[in-house]
C-alpha cells in the first residue's frame, strides 16, 4: 500500500466516533459507480451513525497531516474512475442519508448528503410538497446534486436550495459551517462548492404545498421518460457532455447528426438511441469510455468548431 498509515488513521478516527464502520482495502470502484468500471481504491470506507460529521472531520484532518488524499464519494452516478483506481482513502457518504426531521419545518426539508435523489423526491411527495419532482428516477445523491447543481426538465437544484451544512477543510483545521444560499450563486451545472475543499453534509430545500396526486403523477412521468430514453438499459453516467446554449441545439442532437450513434470503442458505445449517452455494453474499461468521449469531442470540434465540455467527472 502506498500509504501505510491509513489503517492506523482509520482506527484512531473510529475511536473518536464509535460506529459500525465498513472498511475495505483494495476495493473495486466498479462496485460503486453507475458505469460499473473503475480500479481498486486503496481504502474504501463507509461510516454508519450519527457521528459521521465528527468522524469525517477527524479523518480528513488526520489524512491531511499524513499527506494522504481523500476522495469523497456520493452516489457514483456522474464519475468515471480510472482503471488504475484511486490512491488514498475513499470516504463513501452513502449511509449519511435521510430526512433531518428535527430540523425540517413547514415546507422546508433538510436532507442529509447521502440521501438518494429519488428518495428525496418521494419524501417530499409524501408530505404533499412540490419542487423536487424533477429528481424522481435520477441517479445520485443529494450531496453530489448540490455540488454540481443537477438539473433536468427545466428545473435545477438551485431553484429551491436555500441552505447547506458543510465541513470546510481548507484551513488549518476542519470547520463545520452553515450558510444560506441564493440562486445567483449558481450557474448551469455549477455551484459555489466546486473547486473548494469542502464536504457537503446536508441541504435544505424550500418547497411549496401542492396536491399529492399531481406531484406523484409528474414524478411517474419523469421516471417513465428516463426509462424510455434508455437511461437504465446499460450501465452509464447519463449525459456524457454538458449542453451549451451557444451551440443552438442539444449536444445529443449534434452527435446524432454527425452519425456517431452506435460508435464503439472496446466495450464502450454511444447509445444507439441517444447521442449523449455512453454505455458499458459489458466488459468496458474506463480507458474505453474515456477514449470514446475524446473521439466524440474531437469529431464535434472538427465538424462544428464547438468544444464539448464533459459532464462526467474523471477521477
């Protein structure tokens, strides 16, 4: 192992915040991403319990002292992990999930970062609150969605997000911070949290009272639409590239018009039904997917002059 101090750090942090801690060494990241590719993490761990914030702060601080990288994993739905894997520690936030009922009030709901987006939409619907229907059927977690300002069906996270709790570890020691937010701090697939050393712990959404049957009807429509578009047929990360309004048309349409649907590289393929979805047909490697994305971007640049920006994050 490149960082022999990892086991000691993990045990010391566990003593600070006793919990059921799932720790795995040389853990295949293919088991934790929607692409189903990715080499081993030196150390993958998931904390289960109320003490997660204290554990995360201690772990990050200790890792920084030892100069060990820490990768924060959400739902694994928008990343491409290299075939060589991830060095250092992968902190999986998946068990830091659910509704912070004691903090939620009236039409405002606070979700922990590991909450799945579909679960958040269901919880809101169960309370007759509208505003999160666009998340129904979307893979990923609240933390990741806030970080990237996820959007679909003409809505985005920033439309209803009003506050977050984060751990800021850019200073000498980690700090727990709560801050209010407004939509002006966000952009298309961008948030004020990008390019910062932070861990999103929770997010509060200001919603409005609605009619439960109508809310669920919209959610089911969104889920069927995702299914009809083939989002679940094969392992993928959804849209491979961002849309850019300056292009005058969706990225998928541009790729379609260049005859790239169905193009393959190893086990990776441009979905035959959608130009902006790359799928793992079985046995694809991260290198296959990256090479296919690079080839698509080069062809689009050559034919149109447009520079495609990946939506998938390369880890």
